[in-house]
């Protein structure tokens, strides 16, 4: 029997626990951030660092942080990296259980502090559809008669067992740039990892795969021509907050995104939905 229950973490953060015949999951109200998703009878599909202590006001180092309304650093250095959505408290608007599938919709109200950096009249929602597959949709709606532009990402952390055995595929035909560097390079279909990787892919097909020792993970995107592939490797791992020095060995991020040339432009009263969908292929 499916259940959706609201609970509180020992450090004070509220979360929603989902248990259905198809999966188990947990979504925190802070950031509307999902940190656990495990299809029944299969390994987990999300990774979280054991160094994270789930402190209020800090995004969780793992799961799927929401980067919005900008990805990376803002032009204003005092504004938070990856925007403010991942540290704000969201509202759970609806829960639906149908045929063992759970749908939860969250929304974020823009407060006065946020309007300093985001003075736009927009609505942002996050829709989770949980079965043996996880689908997450970030829905932007422009409520004004002015055009609004933004960048965003669903910053998904995957458990990959051993970075030295990981192979990521599905990148042929795209081009990529090492984040913050240049120029663009033509992508090969396959990526292996032997150094820090911080790539933005553009003109990228809608599905990639992570080949791990535990099996193959399918990663799909909709309304996204860009994705970010990231592993901090040895040196950067020593300087990341809430991250063990050896965590780079067991994780990789492959993020559905709208960044660089793929940024979102919302026409007056228009909307845009960025979706990522993840599942085990076998």
C-alpha cells in the first residue's frame, strides 16, 4: 500500500517520506530536494555524501539540488552560487497516488530578500512522479507582460560505485566546453574519468547512459539541449563543503540543464518545463 508521510529530520528539516510498491523516496521541504530514490528490489539511484549533516540553510550535498534562477556564479559575487531555490523552504501543494505511482507538486514563493536578485513576477513549481522511474519537472511560468530570461539545472548526483569503472555514453553529435574555459570541442560518444571533469554539453541528444558496476542508469531530459557532467576529482574534493576527500570515487553528476546558449527565455505569460527522468536500464 502506498503512503506519503511528513516527518522531521533530527536537525530540524522537514521532509516527505514516500513508500509505494514501486519505490522508496524522501523529499525535503528545503529546496524541494529529493535525496533518496530507490526502486523496489534495485539499488538506490541517488547519491548523498556521508559528510553532509543536513543543516538548515545549506543545500544538501547530493540528491537533486535545484539550481535556479541561475546556474553557477551570478554576475554579482555576493549572490549565492546556483541561485537561491535550493536553500529556500518550498510548499507541498498536492499529493496524488494512482496505480502505485506517487505525484507530488511543490511551489516556491519569492520573498523580499530574493526579489533583490530576482525582481521578476514568475511562478516556479517542481513536480515529482515516482514509480520504478523518477521524473522531476521544473516548471517556470512568467506572470508578467515582460520577457524574462534565466538559466537552471537539476543537479543530479548518481551513485556509480567506482569512478575508475564508470563509462558515460550518449554524447556523440554534441559539443562541449570545460566550464569557465573554452573553446568548444566536438564530443565523442563515450566519456571515461581520469581527471577533474566539469563539462557543459550543448546540442546534446535527449538520453545518456551511465555504465556502472551495479548496472546501467538511463538519464533522459526534455526541453533541454544542454547538460552538465561533473566529477571534482582529487584536488577539488579537498575544498568542497560537506564532501569527503574520497567521495569523488563513488559519484558523478549528470545534470539536465538550460545553460549558456540553451538558456530559457519566457515570453509574457509563457511557461517552460525542464524535465529529467532516471531509471535502471536492467
